[in-house]
C-alpha cells in the first residue's frame, strides 16, 4: 500500500506518526513522537495540533471521518 501511494519515495510526517501509533499502541494511542508533536495547547506557540484545528481536518487519508 505504501509504494502504491508513493510513500516509498516521499514519506510525509503523518505516516510516521500513524505507523508509530500502530506499532507501539496497537493503533489505539499515539507513540512518543506523535504525542509530543500533538501535545496540548500552549499560549504563544503554534503546534501541529493548532494547524490541524485551523484546517479543520485531522484525516490525511481520503474517506476517513474528520472533526
């Protein structure tokens, strides 16, 4: 599946975060890297979580429900 979608040539960060969650938490929770990147809001900072909230779409995969 990864090669079919070109991920073997240019792998986005979200893929690593999802793969880490799959390997370390059976897909039920984020791993240490994903949790660090998507940590809680801190005034005066702009994180990946803030970007996802701004865009209004946490799903990088078509057909998966978004918030």
